[in-house]
C-alpha cells in the first residue's frame, strides 16, 4: 500500500462506523428491522478501521526507531586514545615497615 493510504482508509472506516452507529440509535427507537445489520456493520467497520490505524502507526514508529538506531550506530567508534586518562596517586604511609605486614 501507499505510505499514508492505510491511515486514511482506517480513518474513513471509523467515521463511517460512527455514522452507522448514530443511524442505529435513531432507528432503534422506531423498532426497525435493519438496526441489527447497522450495528453489525458499524462494529466491524470500526474494528477494521482501528486495526488499520494501529498497523500504520506501529509501522511508522518502527521506522522512526530504526532510523534513530542507525544514526547512533553510524557514529565514530570510541578508541582507547579518545578516553581521557587521569592518574591518581595513592597516598602511602612511609612510616610503616612493609615487613610487618608480610607473613613469611
């Protein structure tokens, strides 16, 4: 299908189902025999329209996520030279004899 056609078809199905549901309500008070058919067509059309809109929106979101991931992956790889190193000097007590702490 075309890029946006699925969305617009779903939208028109939802509008059609709403108008059929309104006709159902108007004819239900007069006890007409077509009310059951109108309700069935309205519910099926509404369900189909909602499914088409959901499919289009989820596909659009998947494309946007794929594009964002590709943009992240295309960045320059980080090398060891790029990471700033800093040396930390560990203070040492010069008054302590190392032989005191050895077991041998």
